[in-house]
C-alpha cells in the first residue's frame, strides 16, 4: 500500500507545477487595428462605393416597377383581360429580375461578399499572423479580441497587445490615416 501511495504522491506532485503555472494572456482590438491600416480603409471605401452604386441601380429598378404598377392601376379598367394578364406578368417579371439582381449583388454568395473576401481576407490574414507572432514573442497563452464576440467587462491596459500587432504590421500606433470614414462617397446615401 505504501508503494502505491508514493506513486500517487509523485504523480500529484508532478502535476502541481502544471496547474499552478500562471497562464499569460493578452487582448487586441481588431477594430482599432483595422482602422489604422490604410489598405483596410482603401478596401472598405471600394466596397462602400460598389454597394452604393448597386443600391442606386436597385432604387432605379424599384422606381421603374412602381411606375409600371401605377400605370397599370390607372388603366386597368380600360384594359381587356389578356392585356391585364400581360401587364401583371410584366410587373412580376421585373420584380423577379430585381430580386435576382439584389441576390446577385448583396446575397450570401453575391458579388459584394466575394469582393469583400477578395479585399479584406488578405488583410485579416496579415493581422492573424501578426497576432500569432506577438503571442509567441511575448510568451502568451491566449489572446482575446476585444472587438469581436468576446465580452470583456474589464480590461487592464497592460494586457492590450493591439499596438504590438500594429508595430508587427509596420504601422505606427496612434496614427489614424483613414479614420475608418468613407468621405469619398457621394452625399446622398441609399435608402
């Protein structure tokens, strides 16, 4: 029995340093990092302009459909049944085309999604690589993203590694070249 007790005691004592070792962690704010990256601001402006142009096209198509509906409503008492059916079919066709256009541009696998992935994914990959390097350089076990879905109710600034990531990316922390604003958009915003 004493033999097994020594083995158990040895096993427990060898695990104690593992449990008691302090795990090191840090956090970053990817929104802060992204807003200081000129290439992100440029990509975001391109995406905003594309979305704006497509939204304007959608508004034009909607106005055309509304005009067709108003004309039909104004003339329907004078139209024969075959013409009524044709006009309704034309309106429905235009509405279907509009829905297809919206899906092609803004849908889950639409052009905006693909363009966002093309422009933003390489930037996100660079940030991820920089975060990994900062974690390794600072012997961190965990890095949380303050901007993401993780809720950090309190953070001590000494654990914030956002500026370290920016330095790893070659960006001077505190400089805000684009400010995350899209000033190049026309003043009229889509509805």
